[in-house]
C-alpha cells in the first residue's frame, strides 16, 4: 500500500524496519544522529530484534550508558564481541544470535599498530608519549577507530548483520568527516616535513625543499619545544610504513559504507534542533552517495484522547474550576445534593452540547468522593491532557517541516516511554515500536 | 561569582540555551559578558536569531538595565594563526604552515591542540583588560563540549604541559591551567530529570573533582510543570470513581457520561495519561534525590511550552536571576 504522492506531510513515506533487517543482503546498519536522541538504544533494539528474527548480529556501541550496556551484559570494556544471553527467538526463525561489544579506542589503535609493525617498531610506537595521547582519543580519533572497528568486524565475516552506533560527536557529520581528515593528513606534506631531519640527504635537487623544511621544523621546534618535536618525529618515522595501510583501510571502509549492503538510519527526536541536524545529515549522505534507509523518530508522543483538543480541554477545566469557586463561595459544598448537582450540570451542558444533555441528565450521580473533589481531579486531568495535546501539536509541526524539506525520506516513529530502558524486555518493546512504524498514537 | 563560567551537559539537555541565558542573566545591571562557542555549531547565532557568527567578538544582545552580551564563535584554525602571531609574529610562515596542512593537523588531528586553542582563547578573554586597567568582560560564559568530554577538554593543557616540557607552549598551557583550576572558574552541568543525563552528571562531577577542576552548579533544564498535586495523583491512581469522573466531564460539556458516551470514552485515556504522569513524577523525584546527593547548588529551569525562541531565552535569564545567579 503505497501512500499517494502528495504535498500533504501526513503522507510521509513509512519506514518498515522488518524487511530491512530481515533482508540477508543487508549487512551493515549505521545509526547516526546528534547527541541525546537515543542512538545507542535504537542500535541495541534493532540488533536484538534482528537476532530474534533469526539473524546473526553484532552490535557495536561506542559509548553506551552504563545500564544499557549492562542490559546486554557488556559491562566489561574489552573491545571484543560478547554473546548476549536471553534472546527469545521468534517462531520459525532459528539460528539467531546477538553479540555486543563496546569500542575501546586505545585498544583498537594499539591492535592496528601490533598487527602492522614488527615487534621492535611496535614497541617504539606504543611507548611514544605522542602516540599515547593521540590514541587515548582526542577529537577525531574516536570516529576513525569506530570506522576501523567496523571494517575489522566486516572482514571477519562471522556475522551476517552489523549494527553500528556512531560516536557522540558535537555534530553528526563528524562521523563522516574524521576518516577523511586523518587520511588527508597522512597523505600530506606535513608528514614529510616532520620526517625531514631524519631523511636529509645530500641530493642537490632536494636542496631548496630542504631549506624550506628545516625552516619549518625550526619554527615547529620553537613552538612545540624540541623534545615534543622529537617525539612527534620519532612517532611519524616509526609509523611511516603503516601510513599506507591506514589510508587503504580508511578508503575501504568508506567504500563499504557506500555499498548496497549498508543502510543508514538517521535517528532524531521530534525537536527542532535534533531534526535540523537530521536534515543536514540526510543531505550529506546524499552528497556522499551513502544509502539512507530512513529516519527513526524517537520519543514521539501520542494520546488516546486525541479527539479532544487542547482548547476544549482547557475550557472544560475552567468550567469545572469556576463551579468549584461558586460552590465554595456559597459555602454549601457538603449540603449540595446529587440532584442539585445534576441540575446545575444540565444547565452548563445545555449551553455547549445539546446532544450530551439527555445522557447527562439521566446518569445516576456517583457516590463519594465529593463532587467538588472529583471536579478538581477532572479539571487537573483535562489540563494534563491539554499539555499533552500542545506537545503533540509542537511535535507535529517540527515533523511537518522536516517532511516538507525531505519528502523522500521514509520515517518510522517510536512512541515515548515514561522511563529509561535497561533490560532486554525494554529493548524488545522499543523494537516492537520501531517496527510498528507510523502509529505511535496507540503507544503511551 | 567566578569570572569564567563553563557550561557543559549531556547532548540534548540544552546546554547552549542555558549558557546563553546565563550570559544574559550575568549581563544585567550594566555588566558586560562574552558568550563563547567552541564547537563550531553556530548554536548561539540560531538562538539569538542572527546570522552565523564570524570569528570576532560581536554584540548580540542587550540585557535589562543596560548590560551587554557579546558573542564569539571560536574557529580553531584562525585561533591557531592568532596564537602563532601572538608568540612568533609568524604571519608568512603561518600561511606556509597552512598550505602544508599543518593547521589542519594541529586543529583536527593533533592531540588536544585544538582544545588548547579553544580554552586558551577563552582564558585570554577572561584576563584581558581595557586601557583603564579594568576587565574587558565582567564574565565569560563558555558553551563547552558535553559532559562526557568536559574533563579531558579542560584538562588538556595539563597533558600538553606534560608533553611539551619546555618552551612557550608549555608556559601557555600552564597559564591556562592556573585560570581553570582557580576559583576564577566554575564548571556548571546542565541535565534533565532523566536517568541517563543524571547518571552522566554524577559521573561528570566525580571526574571534574578528581581532576581538581572547580565544579559550580547543577542546572536542571526543561522541568515540566507540576499539573497534578499529590492529592490528585492519589485520586487518579485509584481513589476516584470512573463514573464520577465521566459525570464530571459530561457536566463540563464534553458529552455523555453513559457507557459509550463521549465523556465516558475520555475517562480511560485521561487516566492512562495520569498514570504515565505519575510514573514520570516518581522517576523525577528519584533523580532529584540523586542530584541532591552531589551537595552542589541545584537550579531548575522550566520547559517552555512553545519551544525555544528569543523571548524564551530572556525568560530563562530572568528565572536564573530570580534563583540568585
């Protein structure tokens, strides 16, 4: 059932996650988005759902909240995928497995060095102070290492689906930018300059270049202090043979992300800032030829009483309040008989909805709590409802704006939960909601 | 009140908004504040509804009582050239470095150099004085990186001072650390009353304290209004008769109270919403208790029903003033 093409944002394309995660051709799902929108939870919930539907899945999380990690049994940060126990396979979908791992940036970097340099050289690199702070993770390293780990997991070919959560960057775009930045640095002239003192030979043709270079290293030396420059130079010299490898792998991972087996899911909350970031990301993915599967809109609110607008609810609440005041002024709250109350009620109702009068008049008045207390509660329930409806309207406006800008993007909406998720059952609930797609109204 | 106010918080908690409101609040009564953005997102420009900010200090708002708020979006690349200029008059060589990709390297890949530049620039603004030997800015408010990275971000100069053991970078790094670890600085954490942000806030406080960085206040943002009081909550959770509520709804003009009537059909969803409210209320209560354990001053800012805009920002600033900031 394809919804008709229309400018009406209500006809947003619906993202169906089950066919996506069930398709054996889908090998990688990348969840990206700005911070605080529930990326990690979405990745974990998708991984669990795919595993329970029969796929062999590994979820790579970058920086999970402690309790979410514990819910999947990965409280140890050891950079190795661990089997998650307690998955409940859907009937007829045997063979599913869920593994989860938490990225250890430094460990991943160390492993690359160990794998690509001989013993002595590896030792020199690992002991270099400059390397130690680089690998401990400053801006960019985390994104690069996440890509590196993804490449490694894919190369092992032990899983038929890898779900990746992206680092909590200042902007969702960092994830795509970092590897290129590192790559262009490694290819750059700067590396050669840094290595110059070690390589200065007597070749005449190089003379001019060398003058420039020593001037540059002189300036750098003054700036950084001689000892730091030496650390950097030894590091660069030791890493020299590995740079090609870095570049090749960064390129390979980049191509992997563009491949048909990869699907990007942009995760957002129905808030202005999060959706603006999501829109940037959607545009960026298109520019980079990366396959976007759709938008996951988390924490969308619904109401079982959506037929009652905020305005009507507030008016009704006011109506009840006013009567409470009248009652108190008359000082006869207790004395007022149910019959009298019904009578007053009749007059009020007649003024607004004649259709309701008949029913109201024939209803047997309720037993205690006293009408005043009930009215007060009812008024509060109506105000609560009005707040919910205003929230709904606000969320709808932000979604409509996104849909108007990007009508091509399929969307699935996940109803908001009142609390946080910290066990498999909670993840399963999120998974069900992810798959339910566009109907958060039924959700609480 | 410390002169350098650093505002951090988990992603999605609204730390840019709080930083901007704080800058406005501190600027009242003729004071002058500088609001510094370090993550290149142009969040400040969006909040103040102006065009993207260049790398220069620019007046963006006037506070009640004649105060002024200036804003600066620090561009790490330009800050590095500034920095080179400051120490070496490296104009031409600086440009040459840029061509070679050294600037790219320094500002994106090299460990911490980017963070050194950002914190260095903020500290420079804190210490800057006018010709009359008065501070140029009464307060500098920094919209800092999120809680998960804040300790490392502020502490980077320590690490750099350790890497570059001598030389001007070493000296500069140490000078910055002296400001950051003194009572001149206060690091505030913005959170929501939800489990993950509160957990991250507690972790962040512990990390900052372990690194001897001065933690200031905890600011709970987007606090939802209390709509049901305790009596009403208790009633909604079982005390009240459904028929009575249906009747009450009906009497307020919302349709029939009989089974299947318009008013009657509202009872279940309305009570469901109340149950959800109660669950969230309990959770929030628990999270407030966790935050109180930190022993830090707590502030609460309301959720603005119509979303964030400039008027809302002034409201939050007023709210902060009322709460004694």
